[in-house]
C-alpha cells in the first residue's frame, strides 16, 4: 500500500498486515507535518481473489480495517486446510461488499462446504448420492434415481448457491444474510485517536 497527501506524489509505502504502531508512524511520516486528513492511500500488488474483492470500494474503507483484512488472509493462508478454489467460490457465494463483511466470511469459513465442479442441481444430487451410498450403488441404481429431485431437496434444506467453481453450501448457526449484515465494528481504534477521513490515527 502506498500513502500520499492528496494531489502529491507518493510519499511512503507499507506492506500489510503491519503492526499498528508501524502503521501509525507511516501515516505520520506521509503527512510530513501536514494535516493527516489529507492522507490517501493506494493498494498495489494485490492479485489474490481480485475478481471477488473487486466488489469492495476500498477507497471508502478504514486503513485499519484493511490491515485487519490482510491479517486475516495471512492467518488463513498458513492454515493447512486452505483451499484457493473454495475461498474464491465462498466469496462468490457470500459476495462481501465491505472489508468487515469479508473478514466475517474468513472468520466463518468452516461453516461453508464447497462441492467443486458441481454445476447444477442434477450434478449436486448425483454427487450427494454417490458420496452417501457409494459408486457401486450409483451404477446399479442410476436409471431409477431422480438426481435432480435429490439435489433440489438438499438445496432447499440449506442456504446454497451455484457459482463459477461449483456449489457452495452455508450451514452456519446464524443465517448467512444476518451474518453478512452485522453492523461493522470499529477496528481496534482507541477513543482518543485523531480521525483522518476514512483513516484513523
């Protein structure tokens, strides 16, 4: 991320996630004695899930929220269960519109199931039947099974969505819409900090 004063050349760069003290000092250095409210930022070298994250208007976001988001990604990337295809599909399903919503998705990844390459209701029913009863049963009973109906009933029981990478099912305790609509929380900013537009210091 590059920080600069409005209308001026770039002043400072910082890699996120960063320690909050380092971030504070970088913002002050970019202001160079001027008004911190004049500091803007530009995100650079971000290619991960760029299509899914393109829905978020980062210019309206708090720089500390962005730092938290990068921290969440950094933690998840170290998880041995991390799955690029699942992450992209889940983001396509949940469609987070803010950094706060994105962080909540990452915090609740275990509540999402991903059926890779399942493109329609019939394929969903076939996948479910095979995984429940086995390949032999699928071969023997295929002519007699209504896979579309099987998949349709399953889809109706849960919050699910077909996306470009397959089928995503949300099975959290809190409804997906409610989980995504929770009021944004202030991002660890002490009460006596100065406000600088969308940024806090």
